[in-house]
C-alpha cells in the first residue's frame, strides 16, 4: 500500500496532468473563488447563491452574482477527476469594477450580503498605505492604528514568509515567493468584511507566473495571540513553480 502511494505521488510530480495544472480548489469556512472560468474538481451547483466582491477607486462592494457550470473533458488526468468549468456573472449589474473574488452566500455569516464594504486599502484604488520598495512592505492606517505587512527572508529554509504586524502583536501568515517580493500587489484588499470593527485581509500569494494561492483572513476568526484567522482559501493549481528565489538565495 505504501509503495502504491509513493508511486502515485511520483507520477503526479513528473507529469503534466490536470490535477496539477487545471484543478482549482477552495476550502475553509467560506467558499471563495478567485478568477473566472475556473476549472475545478470541487462540487459546485449552478445558481444565484453567490456574491461578487468588487473594487474600484471609489471603494468596494458585494453584489449579487450567479454561476453556470459546464463539464470539461479530462482525458489528461490520470486520477480521473470530474472537472467542471465555473463561469460567474453579476446579476442585473453592468459594473465595470474589478472582481477580487466570488463568495458563496452563507446563512451562518449574516454579514455576507450585498452592499458596500468598509475598505481601508485596495489594489484597485488609491492605496491608503506607505510602500517601502526596499522591503516591499506596506504600512496602512486602519481603524485608528498602523498595520504593517512585511515579507521576511528566511535564508536557512530558502523561503519568504509574510508577517502581519500591529502594535504589540505579530503574526506569521503564509509562505510567499520571489514573485511576490517583486510586486507589492499581493495585498488585494484590507477593510472590515465581517463587521467586527477590526481589519480583515485578502492576500494573493503568487504561485508561478499565472497561478495563485489566495487567502481571506478575518479578524473574527483570530485565535489566542493572533490578529486574524483563515476564513477561505483558493488555490488555482497544486504545483508551485516559476519563482526559484535566485535573487534572494544566491541561486544554486
């Protein structure tokens, strides 16, 4: 049994199968999808129980949205996953705002409903933040206090991690990459989505040239000695390629 497992994992690492290239997945307390016409093996039912999270230079809002689902031929996938393509659209709206994410409505979270969302900074509008391009960090004034998002270089483990800082508290978030360190656009949005008066974050961690590991962090889910907790995760691919970190780690 163990031998079969390792053979299967090895085949996934060396082949260009759909499980690694085309299978966008979402997980967490909330269902979140980043991008459109996404191919996924996660079960999704067509319907209008979705919201689009949109931003422009005037602010951000949640708007009613719907999704259609179509089957995708999957002859390349050795795991025989059932793949579907998700096409999202706004319901009764011709907004030209940029959609940062799509959220499925959730009765357990009453604040996830159509309407404006308090926003402190958004990549689509004037970012109310000071960017230090020597470190690619952000300083943001939000809810009366200064917040810092700081990529930290870990040479021993050849990785870069993102740290969230507020006065008196520091919290490590996720691993980032050379892709991120060369573009401060990883901070898609910071505001108050869950309505508790404390900052929430949508972070877009690059995974290669055109993939993403996007995470919605909510303050209402923070644990002890934390500022935020992970509410929703979307991965557009299993693999993590395209950024070797040579500029930071001296190459091989």
